[in-house]
C-alpha cells in the first residue's frame, strides 16, 4: 500500500519560524501546562493506574473545568493568530466529527465526557498531535497524511482524548498548592512572550522561572499518563466501532521509523515515547477484543489528500504535489485513485489553474463513483472552482446541493455564502451569514465572512463591527477596539447601532485591561 508522498523541501520562509515555535510549544510548554500529551503527570501507584476512570475523576476538583477552559482559551487565542493554524472548514468539520464520535463513545463506557471538546488542525508536516487545557486537541496535517486508515487517525485522537478524560492536568496540580495553576499560567505566558518576540530563548528563559523547571524535570519521564491514555483511547476506539488493531499497528510503524533513522524520528515518537511494553499491551487487548468490521468514512481519503496539499506553501510545492500524484496514478501505485485526483485538483486550484483543476476533479468524482455531491470535499471544491472561474450560478447550484446533502457541514455553508456574494445576492448573503454567526458564535471565520458581505453591500459600520467581533474572538483586543472606532466614524450607523458599538467598545477595553492584569499576576508568580 502506497502512502501519500512526502511534501517537497521548502526554502526558508518567515512563517516557518512560527511553525518552529509551535513545535517548541508542544515540546516545552505542554508537559508542564497540560500533563496530558507528553507524559507529564505525578507517578501514581501501579494499582491506581489500573483503575483509570476513578483515578482521573478523583482529582478533577483540584483544577476546576472553568480554570482549565480559561487556560486553554488563552493558548488557543495565540494559536488561532498563528499563520500555521488551519481555519479550513473541511478539515475542521472532519476532525470534529471524528473526535465527536470518540467523545460520544466515552459516555457509552461510563467515562465523564461532559466537558466541551474542540479539535483543530495545524499546518505542519511533522507527525504529531497534542492536547491543551480545556479540551482543545490539535492535529498536525503531517499526522493525517501519515495514517493509512481512518482507524489509525482515530487511535491517535483517541489517545489525546484519553489524556483529557483522565484529568491529567488536575492530577498533576493536585500535588501543588491551590493556586499552582496560576504559576503554570505564568510559564505559559512566558512562552507566549517568546512567540511574540520570535525568540525561543526569551520564551524559554521566562518559562523556566520559579519552580516550573523543577516540576517539568520531575514529571517529564513519567510513562503512566501515556499508558492511561492508551487504555482509554483503546476503549474509545472499540466503543466507537473502529479497528482496535490500528493503535498498535500505527504506533509500531512509528517505532520502526525511530529505530531505522534516528535523525528522522517522528515528532510523535519524541513527544510520546513509544515503548515495547505499551505497544504489546495494546496488541494483547486487540487480540481479546470482539472483532467488528470497521466502516471507514469516504471523506477520510479526501481529507488526507487535502491535508497533503494544504501543508504546502508555495506554487512550486503545489505543482510538485500535482505531478507526483499524476505519476502515482499512471504507475498504479496510489492506494486511492479518487483521492489522488482530488489532490491534483486542489493543487491546481491553489495555483489558480481552473481548467486542469476542474478536469482533475471530474476524474476524482468518476473514480469515486455514485451520483450527487459525493462527499463534502468534492462538493465544496467544485463550488469553489466554479465561483472563482467566473461561474457564480453554477457555484451556487453546487453549494445549495451540498448544503442539502450535508446539513452539518460548515464548509458547505461557507461555500453557499461565498456563492451568494459572487452571484451579487448580497441581501441574501448578509441574512444567511448573520444566522451563521449566531449558530457558530465562537468561530472567527464567520464574522470575517460577514464583514466581507457587509463590505460588498457598502455598509462600512457593520463591516468594521463584524471585523471587531472576529478580532475579539482571537483575543486581539486592541485590533477589535480599532475596528469599533472605525465603525463609529463610518457615518452610516443608526442610533441603535451606535449604542451597541459603544457598549462593545467598553467591553473590549475592559477585557484588554483584564488580560494585562492577568499577565502581571502570572508573571509575578512564575518569576
């Protein structure tokens, strides 16, 4: 079975500094901040490690869900502002549906899955995934590309979900004072300061202040959290109907890559030490589990192909991907012809080559078979190609069909909104997008789309007000304040709109001051 080709090498690029910083966060921050992803927990007794649910639940009170969420949201504001954060709705729809299936399975096996979860994708070819406080779980595009089945991808997401469900943050902080989470927050902000300055040394210097370094060193070498997450992840895989052999199979493949070429060790191996005992444990559990034939979502192959393309950043890289996929199709070495043609179509689309993009997409649809929109990835790309190549009516028709077929797809909704604007149906677009920002209140991308629609309608006050909401959701308070001031000066606001703008302006200014006070408090405790 032939996997997707590795992305081509890239010349130095300013955004790569951000990617390196994101990897630094994964390696340096999360062992202390989350104790979920990188085996950073106080070592429990062997007997306690066998009683997984009660172990996690007994310590949950040491760090309230509200505290965890606050820390997680603070990190997510920085991550969402990072150029390597992928706000691609097709990927977001898919990983959240897959993660949601695992979270739902947790409830069927008696685990407390009452907290909110959010799964997101980061543009990075490294094979890795990571957890954050508050139920945020990040997945690298490189991990998606490296998997060969949906069950393999689910096994890693299940492992990360296991860290969250077992309350590893609370279990770590249970050994500290009641306010230790604030000190750890100070370490987080130190690292974020380094990110802002593009200086790893600065961030590391701040983060290692106080007792943080000692805690990190003490906890880094614990393996119990990883074993717990493995076992909970296995339960989730089994309950959700995935192939349980996928977990030991994928981990073993990564371990072989580690032993074959130390210089090219997958990021996941470095951050999640894969011991022989862990893999053997998962393999033994798979052998004793009742077998059920897993059903793989047809969208998985297209999401994998999409991840391969979207982790590239230049026209030459897109061209290389398209050529490599065409070669694999001709040589009959690709594992999924429809997905390979989809990768070609998307790579051509990214180069704004509409004719070859449309031709490749038609071949992808033919290889996939069936009638109708096919999958969200096929339908949305078809609409996008039509819209940007000057066929707005066709784009609207395809997007409307996609919305009817996939009512839970944000990507289909966005394609429909874009097609409405392209078709000059601006009132319909603004009405539709206003409903969407109400439906997806925490998603900045919808406010940005609404701002674009208001701009097309010539409503400058509403345009700037919508942009302010987008920046606020990203934690960019001063940018939000600036947009509201522009909204006040636009000259086309009603009395009611001005009242709302003034209220939001005061709110954002207060939130900015609160954030600054938090940073001062965190800095004192961390330093």
